[in-house]
C-alpha cells in the first residue's frame, strides 16, 4: 500500500452553487431528505458525465473514489473489499468506481499513476488514501480517519442502503463479442482469440474488437504465470528482452502502467534484428491495452520513435 499526491478538482468540480455541508442552512441539496439520508445508491459507477454530481454529493456524504481497471485483478479485489466496507458502514460513505481505461481524464486529474488508487472526496476536496492493496486492518484504520474527518467538517449524511442502483449504460453486444466473452468466461482463451481475430478480418476498423483481442492475448500470457517472479526477473541488470516483456505483462496485470511501459521500452532497447521487431510489436500491443490517448503512452511512443529512428 502506498500514498499518492494532492489533487485539484477545480477543473471538473463546480466552484459555485454547491451546498456548504450537512449543517448548512436553507433547503436540502437535491436528493437529500430532511433526515440527512441521500437518495443515491451505496455503490455507483462514475464517468465524466456524472463526476460533477459525485463531487457535489460529497458536500453531504463522503464519496470514496476507486480508480480501477478491469485489467487488474488487484483492482477487482480492492473494489470488493470497499463494497463490503460501504455496507458495514451503513451508507456513511458512497463508493464511486471509476474505470480508468474508459476515463483517462479523471485518472489524470487524480494523478493516479497505478491502479487501484483510492481517494476520498469530502466537501468537494480530495483526500488521497492509498494505492495498491490494503489489508483489512489498514482499511479499518483509514476509514475511521475518513469518518472522523467527515464528522469534524459536518459531513454526516448517509446514502440509502436500499436505493436503486444506477447501472451504467451497456453498449449493444455483437454476436462475435458475445461468443468471445462466453469463451473467456469458460476459460478458453485460445477460442476467444480465434473468434476476435476472425471478426477483425471482416471488421478491421473495430477498435472494441481489437482491444478485446489484446486483452485475451494478455490473459493467455499471464495465465499460470508467477507474476512476482516475472517482475523480479525483469528487474535484474542481466534481464533478457523476453524477461522484460514478461515483466511488462506482470506489471500490467497488477495495474502498474509505468512499470509496464518502462519494461516494454527496455525490451526494445536490449534487442536487435527480428527480436527487436517482436519486442516493438509487443510494446505497441501494450499501448492498445493501456489506451493510445493516455499521456504516458504518448510519452513512451515518442521515446520508442527516438530509439528506433
């Protein structure tokens, strides 16, 4: 578990018209009953369209933002732990999950360089909590401090435990995507890869299919792998380009984007001829997985160009 730096929400959060806290005079904020119970779900999914609403809600109840990625198993585990904690705290804070792969701007705003990253928002102000995994005892200590801080600032509302969940809008799933998903759920990654590759022949411009293909290829590479061992081997001075690529995969599976890109670039640097081309192609695939609009990818792409040309 590690801490991360301060955040300025002013670029996305409103600076005018927000409520001043649960103890302020005047009419209750939208969605807030006179009892201080907020008609909003315990757990929500946040993107740029409802981020501002979440910041406003933090005027009445602490909002805990989990910056996570479906690429990271650790992210999923932390989300599960936070969801259980939100239930135990009986709605004294709302959990807001942000998929950083789909919401790079929010991730950049919080300067979250790895996932999972967790930050509380109290009265519109961010309070960075931790990155990576946290034990049950650490979570208890962290959230007791969050509750004390909220109480001291008059942020004492609750969200309804039985409020109807706000489901994110789901895109229409194509037949190929459905078949690929079902193959992945069955653990047949090779079949899923074949499905996506065949679909891309007919629809080569489909970015969703291309991303799905790269994701399933990553799943195949890390399945059964010793991720910690691969990371350690890739950090050795004598690491080969193949070991560096295995370490890049392990880092990505664990949510460390910077570590992924650094190892991938170094794999290209330490290889030559056909091997360098293989390393270059793999690094480009990692770019797709992370997101080609990610600023860290753009920086690494420039470094790759300088290295090659």
